[in-house]
């Protein structure tokens, strides 16, 4: 490869060869998708950006089995357009429309649909990857109940490309259904969060259940899907205005804008975004910490996942205010401010770090793939 400044392989074999040659030359490789997630440091001196945009084919879509096989560089919006023609969808809705399938899977990126369908690791049924030594490995299959081989996919989902390069993924799909959202408001964080927990416990089969908080007030959004979405949403609306004590309860059939705002609030160009994982019962304390540091919040109410946007110089103080047991990770942040954060990944138990380092040593002993990108400098 010698003097190459970047590469854009178009076949699995080409991608594997790039990794093999980089390993032989002692060069690091920075795997790049659409560049929608600037959470990782730039490639170090002498490193090589590997762009997945050449791996951009939809290899298969079986509407009957509700599965599809996509190369890593396929943009999510392109895949969704293909599936929508069959009234199907990939149940992933992260905030960046330009994101690629490989980038979404590698970073475990999620949106409000995570409430019902889970994250990328719950939707991937098989995967093909290239390792640093040039090996092409496959696991799983193309059907939902396939359990063949080692479950490499679970390791690569959320691994930030530190174990190797995702070449393609086999995914389960779901029906694309009409939706209606019920929402209610409150300036009492404890009441709002209690209402969200009550909604989560109801047999409503919600598509999404989110919180939003800004400037001393917030709202809960509960999205229903399917032919009975409207009456179900109306029942939830009645509960919100009744026993749950929320104000302004209403339903929205044209709800796309509501949920786009929830997704957009997970990202920022100029501010810092901290992802917090805590028990759902700790949500009022997370809101209080955000409010104290003049932050705004969106959250998956039943899952305990929150995204807090605030000024970069308030990140440390915000983390100190979080309740015991909460885990926080710095996501978006201007580069100069990120460099001043002591540990963007937050505290990680040593036993967990030891396991992750052992996996890195097994899959990428030379440190070729996305070095110094993950927890503990992995």
C-alpha cells in the first residue's frame, strides 16, 4: 500500500487484503463509514482511512422471510426505501439519516424504536467480517432462528470497529405499520417519570416510549402502531389526563415530526452529548442533574437510556451529580473540549476491561483496526 492516503475497497477480498497488508506494514487502519459519528479520534500518524462506501450493495431481500443482507456501506435511508416498497422496515432509527448500516451496527447506535425492537445486536442474525490478518469470517445465517457458528456478530455490534471490519450483515425485518402517538406534559419531573413507568407497565405494546425535558418542563411520548393504533393511543391519552396527572394530553396521528425531534436531540455539533444508562427509577435524578447544569434531555423511558445535551465545560460537573450506579459516556463533543475530558467512556470495572483487552488480543493482536478508539484505549 505504501503511500496510499485512503482506500475504498469494493469487494470483500479487496477489503481483507487492505487489512492484511496494513498489518504486515505495521500501519493502523481507521474504518470510516459516512462520517456521521465523530466520536472517535482521527487516524494516528501513518494510519490509513478505510472507507466502506464502496461496499454499498443490498445483496438480498426476502420479503417472505422478512430478512435482508446488506453490505456495510449501504446507507440506512436507501435500505429503508427498498424495504418500504414491501411494507417492511429495518427497526433501527438512529438520528443521522446519512449513516451506513456498518456504522450503525459497529457503534450500536439506536433511536426511539429501541423500546420495542432492541438495538442492532437484537436484529442481526448473521455477519461477515474481515480480520486484521486478512481472514474473512462468517457467523450466523440468513434466517431468524439460525444459530450456526460462533456468535461473532454479538462481539462486533458495538465494538466500534476495534476487532475487525464488518463487511455485511444479515438482518431481520419487521412490518411497516401506521402509528399514532399519545403525549402529555408536566413541570414535575417525578410525576412525569412516574407516568412513563406506568405507561411502560400497561399492556399497550408500544412502539416507542420516550421522555423529553428542557427548561424546567417535559413531556412523555407513547407511540402505538398497527390497525388499532388510534383507539389504543386514545386510551393512553385518557390515562395521562386522568390518573397519571399530566397536562395537555392529546394524540397525534401525523407524528413523524415528534419523533424526528427526539432523534435529533441525541446529536449536537457545538455542544456535548452525554449518554447515561441508569435504572428507570433513577430518571428524576438524571433530569435533576441535567437541569442543574442547564442541560436538555431525551430518554428511552422504560430502558433507562438518556441523552443529555449541555455545554462541554459542564460535562464533569454533570457526571458528578448523577445518581449512584449510573454509567455515562461522552458522545458528541467539539474536539478541543473532548480532549479535556478525563475519561470520555467513564469508569469501567477492571474485570470488564481485562475481558475486552483479551478479545482485542485474540482478534487483532497487532492493533491494526481502529486503535485507541474504545474503552480503556482499546
